[in-house]
């Protein structure tokens, strides 16, 4: 039963005045609070999400920072230019994925975006739930590309390279400049690797070891994407494609994928034109 508050006309007038003061004080506090809330809300474009601290996400970013969560929740929002060329770049030891990135080349946005992908990302293939690593190990890269398509991420070209061939590829290109978020000091096979925070130039022989062992978890994914971005920024220039020294043929022989010499011949001028515009190289978290 609903409780009813009865008004007592015989109550003490002093107590009544006190209650009135309390009532008006509370009312004034609530009014001031509501006014402050409205002002803050207005400063945030009347967006509750902005007000409570949820950053508004653009079409080129994902809602979460975790790679797996990002891909699962907002796959269609990974890259904002839906006409961009998507390419999968995957390195493995032959059985398991060493690192994996999706690279988007956008002429409209004049950008190259590199998105690291965790080998533990859950994928769906043939009505089965598998990690990307399991999918690659059991089926292969083309099947992984198909699974990405199911997530709304279209990939038109893919490159798969083994660890030895990745080392050979970088040796042909040369040293790579990569940014280190903090100092790194570790040893692999009795070889010590030590780098200070900031941009460091990594030799071709050391790059893969650093990409595999310098960091762990999300930090490793981010660093690996930074290294791939460094390769693109340093060596994939108009001069590289304009030179006719047979380098492309040497590199293409070190990789597996659906990029051919015919692609190179057909799109060479378009590639040079795109790179001549100095596209932004962006690493997505």
C-alpha cells in the first residue's frame, strides 16, 4: 500500500521554518547541479557519450583498443574509404603466424593504413569457430582472406612470407627505422639486442628477432605494425618503382600470394602516381 504523508497543521512553526530552509537549500543545490550539467553537456555538443568520457569514434577507427574486440565488434569501420585497396600481409614460421597486418591503400584519403591483427583473433570458416592462427595452420591464407570477408573486411591482395624469406626480403631492402615506445634489452640465441626509446635504425638481420621478442601482447602487435609501416615508408617510394633494376622481380620471388608480375606491369604507373602524393602512413591501434 502506498504510504501517505499527512500534513500536521499543529506542528511547531520553528521546526517548519527549519524544514523550509533545508528544502530550499536542497532545491538550490539541485538547481545549480542541473545548470552545471547543462553547461557541460552543451560544451560536449549535447553528447552524453562525450560527457561521460566515451571518445567519439570516427569511421576509420574502432570502438575498442583490443585487436580481437575491435575486429569482432566493428569490422566494417576498420577503414573509412570503402574503395581502398585492402591487402593482407602475413609472416609465419611455416606452421604458426609470426605477425599479421591488414594494409589499406586509399587514393581518396591519400593514406596507407596498417592495422595489426592478433593470431588469436576468432574467425568463422566453414561453420567452425577458429583462431586466425588455427585457420592459417589448418587451411591457408586464401581461406583466412575469405574469413575476413565474412567480417566485412574486403581483401583483394595478400602476401604470405616465411620467416627466412622475410629476412631475405629485408636484406635486399636494407635497414629499417622504427619507433620504440620504451627501452628494449633482450637476448636471443646468445645475441643481445639493446635499443633505447625513440626512433632506432634496425639492421635487416635483427628486425625479425626484434619484432618477435622485443614486446608482448598488444605492445608487440603495435610494434610489428610500426615496423611494417617503416618498411613501406622507407622503401616503397616512386623512385623504387621507377627504377628498372629487377628488384621487384627479386622480391616477388620471395613471397607467396596473389600479386603477380602482371599486376606490377599493369598498375606500375598508378602506384607511382599514388606514392608521388606522399600519402600519410598511419598505424591503427
